[in-house]
C-alpha cells in the first residue's frame, strides 16, 4: 500500500446563499448553490508510525488539534482504532477565514487521504457523513463542482451543470467570523430572499446576464452592517466587473466577468487600486473536488 499521497483541495464560493430558518438545535436551515473554483491548496500526505503532524507556513493556520486536518484525521483514527500516524505538509493558497472554505477543503482532502493511506475502505457517502460531523462545508468539498446544499448545508445534490464563470477574488486583510455573522442575522427583518430556482434555470440555459442577476447572498447585508469596509470594497470591484457578490460569510468579494482575460485584467487593475495586503486573484469555476496532482 502506498505511503504517500498528494492532493489538491479547492476553494468554494457560494453562487447563491439563502437562510430559510433556524432549527431547534440553533443550526440554520440554508439553501445554497455551492461551486468550486480553480484556487487550491496542495497537501502532501505521508503515512508515519504514530501521531498527526501538520506543517503549514501560513501564520493564520493552527498546527495542532485546532486544525481541521488534525480533526479529520483523528476522527477516523479513533473510530477505526488506527495505529499508524500521518504527516501533512500544506501549501496554502486559499486565503484563511475568507469565506472560501479553505479549512473545510483541507479536511475533505484529509478524509480522502487517510481513507487510502490507512486502508479504511470507506465510500464517498461514508466520507461525507464523517465530514458533516466536523463542519457543514466539508461534504461539499469532497466532490465539489456545482451542488445544491440544503438542510444545515450538508444535504447535497450534485447539479450536472459545469458553468464556466470567470471571476476575480478579492480578499481584504481582515477576518470575519461565520458564527458572528449568523448571530447577527435577523430573519424576521428580511422580506426578499434569493431565488434559487431562477438561478438554476439561468445556469441550465447558460445565460450570462440572467446568471449574474440571480447571484445573491443573504448574509451580505449583515456582514456590511458589521464591517462597512465590505461595501467600499464592493464598489471598487463593481467598477471593474459585471457583478459583485460576497463569498459565504465574507469578507471576500467576488467580481464576475465574461472571459478569462477580463478576469486577469480586473485582477491586475484591482491590485493597483487596493492596498498590497489584499489578496487578489483571477479564477474560473471548476467541476472538481479533492483530486490527485
Ligand atoms: P468557511 O467558508 O467554511 O466558513 P472560511 O474560509 O471562512 O471557512 P477557513 O479558511 O476554513 O475559513 O478558516 C477558518 C478558521 O479555521 C481559521 O481562523 C483557522 O484558524 C481555522 N483553521 C483550522 N484548520 C484550518 C486549515 N487547515 N486551513 C485554514 N484554516 C484552518
């Protein structure tokens, strides 16, 4: 059995994010169209004798038990009484705490890696179930592509759509806590929700203008209320692109355009306009999740 595995873990954006209510356990009932983009971390896994060691140079990424990689590996190690250990080297390209599911996608890759390296023989839905125990975005990150997520975000339907959308990803130099944004969301005040059916129809027809006008994120207003800077960034990105949207619970802003070259031009221009500590990259949607490289 191989003792090394190299996997890519892709960033996620929400083409649509709606919150419909709250369950008794305080989890929110959501409806989202999630999408992977070609921005990814590289993870180098090695089977070792014992322990779970994580090496990542990014200062915002914890190295021990707080790391989602650690949590994913230890969940399966404990459940299956695995005696071997794991070493993981992470090459971080996905901005941290950015609403791009970087930690979740690393955890998804870890589930795939230890399943192989430790010979656990779990299938995808068994991995999804373990992923959901750790974080609601993890099941999506396993297969990626375009998926409709409902319930707490872990009930998934893979949409056979494969949209080709080009965008610029603008990550400002401050973090937003997902929990804080949800805490400040008052559903009673909201009378206009994103239209998931309309977006799915537009995606099916591959109608660029219609897709853009149905990209919506219910959390955007809450995030802007707490962090007015997000509105300023939105305006700057809007001047360079056809449609702006906040990703997940923020603060990353996405600007959509209709070609790869326009996305690259927008990224170059925004780098001139915004501070050097903003992370700005052009990206394209992809139809893939965790994969070998
Ligand atoms: P989501 O969109 O799923 O809410 P996010 O993109 O907003 O996620 P992450 O990049 O996953 O946020 O980081 C959230 C927190 O998780 C960070 O503050 C970081 O300390 C912690 N974390 C734990 N493990 C990881 C990991 N492997 N990579 C990045 N962050 C991690």
